[in-house]
C-alpha cells in the first residue's frame, strides 16, 4: 500500500471515507423542491454523529452561484426551489483523520454543468500516482470543464488533509499552470473541481455562518469565553454559528474575529445569476497509484 502511513491510519481514513460517501448519498436523496434546507443539514450532521464519527466541518450546503461555505442558520427558513443547483460538501473524521467529499444535485436543467465537474474530478483522479505533477491534475480539470463550455473556478482549490487539519499542502488547482510540485506516496488530499457558468472567480458575500478558532488570547467578554469553551474540542476545525446558541453570540463572535482568535468564513459566490457545480473525493497516494477513500 504505502510505507509512509501505518495500516491503522489508513484504516481510519478508509472508514471515514466510507461513512462520508454513504451519508452524502443519503443527504442528496433528501433534496427536493419545497424541502427545508435546515432539516437536510441537521439530518445529515446527525447521521454522522449516529455513526460514532465527528464532523470535520459543518455540512456545506450552497445554492446556485454560491460555491462554498454556506450552511443552515439557527432559524433558517429557506427551502429548495425548482431550478436550484445544490452543492453538498461533507467532512467526516475518525480520531482526526478526515474524509472530505462533495456532490451536486440538479433541481433544474443543468446536467451538462454537473457533468463538467464530475468528469473533471474523474480525469484528475485517474492521473494520481507518485511523481505525478500537480499542474497536470489542474490541466485535466480545466480541459474537462472548458470543453463543455464552462469555466473552472480558479480561486478555489483542492487541498491536502492532515490529522484535524482540513487545508494543508498540496493545493490542487482547477486550472493548468506552469511548475508546481509532485505527488508523493503517503499524501492525503481532496480534489474538488468547481465548474461555473459565471466569471470563474468567487468572492465573499455578507452571509457568514461558519467560523474556526485560529488563536488563543485572553478575552474579556464572558460570552466570548463561553464560545471558546464550547469549541475547544474542535481542535481548530470549523464550527457553525447554530452549534453555539448562547446569549449575545453574534456580538461575541464579532469580538473574537476582530481579536484574531476566530476566523470567519463568508459564503463564497460567483457573479449573481450564475450557477456553480462541485464534485469532490479524498485520495491517498499509494506506492503504486492511489486509493479513493470516498468512492
């Protein structure tokens, strides 16, 4: 398999991936016009906990031009509408070993767009092996998406995964670029192509529902201290605003962000009226090829 990861660690990655894949499919089956966004998010997250696993990050559920970082708010009343394109991005961990996987559900007529991100993922995965160039994976993603008349989202990337850490090297871009590193046996990472009908770049929206602790400093606000107590067990992994419903939580979160203790993750979106699709798998580079943990 690979001499650089123990059998125990590989087993954790594989089991987390198996759970994530199964739960993601069940979540996708729940998405239909008129259905509650909040109910889907909570149901999927509860499935993870019922399996005895942890959430590596809040379930991302992003609609249409929104590409990432949205999830249900505490009092979310949104429903799915006919024509929506829904991205589900799920992170599951066992003892900190993470499986990150995503799919897109089409409630309209965007089949070719979904095919673009799915085919881009399949092509990039097929190139994974020790010594493969990261730039070649990006080129394969770009080719599959552009050949269908869409743009890759160039300022979102796939990413390495480490224990309790969701974003590490290597970055796996969604476009071809000169240079770049080589893959090595034992690397664990997610490939996640985004295809869009829009500009090919995402930017921050005002909506913020996801945060993570990034530092430790003395804080004076009692409500801020309470939040840090509640998220300590996350070990820096992201959390949802709805997970910490306490008095004055929004004021306390804003104070923690301003002090550099907590990072905010605004919803990332392409231009209004565009549509984005996403597909994602987690892989381990083996001595002679690769293993997809989330297949």
